[in-house]
C-alpha cells in the first residue's frame, strides 16, 4: 500500500451497478476520496468469456492505477468470480472483492441462512462462486442460483424502478418464493437498484443480502488496520469515468448517490 493515507480508493464495475458500492463507501467513510470507473460501453460482462472479462478488467485497473490508489474495489460480482486472482497477481495495489464478504454476511446473519437464493449474472452463476464461498462457511446450507440478465439490462437503461422492473423481478424470483428460501443474495451490484420490488415480492421473512454493505464494512476495517484511513479536513472530491454515453449514467448516478455527478468519458481500450 502507498504511504499516502489520503490517496483515493478505486471502484470499478461493468457499468452503473458499482455505484451502489460507491454509495456505501461514501456513507460509511465520508472522508475517503473515490475514483470510479464504469465500463458502460462494454456492459454487460455477465455474458462474456472469462478471458474477455479478465482482459477488460486489466485495462480498467491499468487506468485506475494512474490515479495513485491506496486500494481498489471490484464492484462487480462477475469480475470477482472470473478475474480476481489474475488481477491481484498483476497489480501491487490491494484489491478487494465483494463475494466473500457477502457470503459471510449471509451465513453469519441472525438467524443464519439455511436455504439461500442467489440472483446474479450468467457468468457468476456458472462460476459457482457464491455456492463455494457459502459452503466454506456452512457446508449444509442449500444454495439455489438463477441468472437474471434482463435485470442488468433494465438497470443500465435506468428502468430499475419501473413497472417492467417489477415484472421481471417477479418472473425471476417466483421459483425462489415457491422454494421458501430464507435468504436472498443480490449477487450483482445492479440488483440493489431493484431492492424495493424484490423486498415487496419476497416478503418480510426473507433476508436480503447486499454485497455493498458487507464489502464496505470490510474495506473500512482493512484501511483502519493498515493505518490508511483518510485524514482530511476538506470534503473529498470524487471522480467518475465511463467508457460510454454520459447521459444515462448521469441520471442513474444522481438517483443512486443523491447528487449530480459529471462523468468523464475515456477510451479505456488504450490502457
């Protein structure tokens, strides 16, 4: 880790979903400065091969590294399960993933999860990443998984809160409700944008796990233990970068973060 405790935290995602992680960091660690990158031009990642996901993630990390990070957070479950070890092996900056903290939150909750549903991208489901992490902590937990690609598409279009979003949630979650799961992992950072629809459909007896909350707590703990929690008197200025159209991103970011942002479009392919 660099010695500068006021260096920024890099957060990156395939698109807008990682803003839910950025929001959590801003709430829990308001003194920390964030450099965010959303690969909106190449989203979604969940339908791509592991090799393609890794190559694109390497480009993103090379770009973020130019900002002198003290830590990076992979705010994309698909990248976490596909490319985490490749990324940590290629860069010196500490890189945090969000899958294992969410699995721990799932198993260590009150009451502990017995029958778990996981909604995610096709790549995350195929990797068995959540099942593996949950079974490390509780081998007897039953884990049901489902890929929900249409939710990612709706979120990237700014339609998470629409009637179409509610309908898609009901379609995807019907089998989980019939199976009487007790815990549902929102295994894609786009999916907390559908929180209201999901909570209303699943009912109060199903605990919803947002990886952003669990990973935010872990990041705060890691920085404190390393003596790298930011110390500043001024309000941090966050930076947002994207690879696609700024218009939709600005609208969604304002809804998620509660304030306007001015993203800068860059050519990520040159990194």
